[in-house]
C-alpha cells in the first residue's frame, strides 16, 4: 500500500504562501520607487510632505489592517482570505495609471497597501499545516518573502527607465499594470491549487478571540517585532539618504548598499526559523537582542572631528623672549621647541586618529614669568567612521534582525495555538507601524541633533529596553515556578 508524506501537502501550501507573500511584499514597497521616479522626472509636482505621505500610506494600511485580516484567517481559513486579498488588491493597481492628482494617487495607494496584510494571512495559514517541531522553519521560510522588497528595488527602476524611452510622460503606467497582473495570476493559482484548512472547532466569537490581546506577552512580542521588523523596514528606506549624505555615494551605489542590508535580512529568516526549532526561540532572541545592543552601540559613533586643548609649552624660568619662530621660542639662551602641524593626514582610517601641534602665543622682547604659557597645545581627534566598516556592521545588524523575525513568530503558535491569526496579526501590526513611524522618528532625531547616527542611539536604547524586559520576565517566571531553585541560584 502506498503511503503519502503528510508534510508534502504542507510543503505545497508553504511554496504557494511564500510565492504569494513575495509578490505582495514587492507590491507593498512599489511607491518607494514609483513616486520617486514620477517626481524626479517632473511628471507630478508633489511637495516633500506629499511624497512622504505617498511612501508611508501603503505601509500604514498594510500594518493597521493586519489584525482584522488575521481574525478572518482564523475564522474562514487562509485559502479564501489570501486569494480574495490578492485579487481585490490588483484592482487599485490597474486603476493607478488613471490617477491624475495627489488625492486619487493617495486613495489608490491606501487600497493596494492592503497587500501588506498578506503576512498575517500567511502566518496563520502556514502554522496550521505544520507540527510544533517544524513551525519555526516553516514560518522562517515563509518570511523570506520579505525579499520581495529587493525585487522592486532591483527591477522597478530599470523597467521604469525602459518604458520611459518610448513614452517619457506615460510609460510609467505599464509598471502598476504588471504588478496587478502578477497578483491576479497568484490569486487564481491559490484558488486552484491551495486546500483550505482552519483551526478545528473554532467557535470563538470575535470578542473572545480578541481577549488574548489583553496578555502582556502579546505586547512584549510586539515590541520585539517593532525592532526586528519595523526598524528593518525603516532602515530599508533610511539608509539610502544616509549613505548619500555621510559618504557622498551616488544614488546607484547608495541603493546597492541599502539592498545589501535588506536582501540578506530577508533571506536569513529561514535560518532563524531553523535555529528557533533547534535551540528554542527564547535563546535565539537573547542572542538577537544582545547583538542589536552591541552593533547599534558601534554604529551610533558618528563621523566626527573633535578639536580640543592639547599639551602646550610652558616657560621653565623667568626672563625675556629673545627670538620667536613657528618652530622655536628662545628665553635668554634656553630654547623651547614648538611642535608643528602635520600637513598630510590619512583618510578613511578604521580607528580614531589623533594629531597634536602647538601655536605660539607670545612675541619677541616680551617678559615672561616662570610657568607662563609660551605656545598653546591643539589636539584634533578624527573618526572617519570608515564606510566599509559601517556597511559590514549594517549588514550584520540586518542579519541579526532577520533571524529575530523568525524567532518572534516561533513564540506565537507555542503560547497562542488557537489564536495564531489574531496574535500574529497584532504583533505584525505593531511591527508594521515601526516601519511607518521609524523614518519619522529618525527624521526628528536628525533635525534635533544634526547627526545622522542619532537613529542608532534610538536603536540602542530600544534594543536595551527589549532585552531587559525579556530578561526580567523570564527571571520572574522562574522565581514563580521554581522558588526553591531560584534560592539555590541566588546563593551561588
């Protein structure tokens, strides 16, 4: 008798889910490229504020609507919710070429931004198909769909330039249609090949399902996800102007560096799921939050040059200055050497460099007392924040956050097995809001401090808060569950 692998159907669903999520994520980040192109080429004359809103509106919709979509997934199953979402979101993309004003563009962006809720559908629909020991890997593989953002970053600018050759004014209109067609194809494939499955005996009302959101654990997971996903989305947009301003890179090179941050972070998520299954999500989160603290502490040191007072030259005896030059001061027959400034200072050093010299402050024939200052010392400490070191650190923190994204979602089926869609939707919503509010927070910090690395100070503080909150919670649970063991630990 022929036996079928129970995981084969699960793997088929996982492939469909991951493919759909990748296309959805590519659509979700479309405005980042499209709106910039339309303004740069003078097709639309939108202000900086209007551009900011058009970039943020899809991210905001895809975030705040994750919770209701997660509830629908738990209630009706992922097949119908996902396919309906894909097909409905294609409509505003087909209508986008007809947008002729900021208002219509904003409304259509709000509607197609619903593709961002695909994460809440996929998390609930994927987890129900897999046993506990497989869920970390499965959710990690599904989460690799984040790499859809890199597809848009790579392909969309080239496609827009290609379409603009034939028709500079209207060529851009083909791109949203292509994205719409992709959603329709995946939506139809979902209806044909996917098999519906939902939580058994799920007779809970919506209010009962929302009851799990009262748990502090949900908000703690949300805080972790605000960091590892929200700040990841925020930096995917923020790193380009950062590189261009601090290191004077070109638009193409800055975009390449930003992609080097976002692409590994999306792909590594599957490995994060594997690590969570093997070692436990809590242990992985300890490593992720600790590395986030260390790396952000290194990244927050700005490119800077500090000028301060250095060691000067003091008179060792009373007398009259007989001669003065830039290199030498003479009192009677005693010479005092004056250190000169180095003309050539090397650039792009990895570590801070120090340069010291002295500047004469006395004149010939001037009487001086013992211990009087003859030449003041000047010291310049320069830190280049070497671009390549900065890039490596940025890639490393992106990889750390990618692993953390999978670890956060490994927790959810363990603690909330019958409310994965609701809790996953809420945690995803908090994370998505991080992607919306992150650049706004970074912008205010940059304006207030005038320092680009001020955003990393925010990351350092937020990472430390998450790490302390997690450690405090785990310690408190251990003390409650094992008071005798806790007392033994305290004594040693």
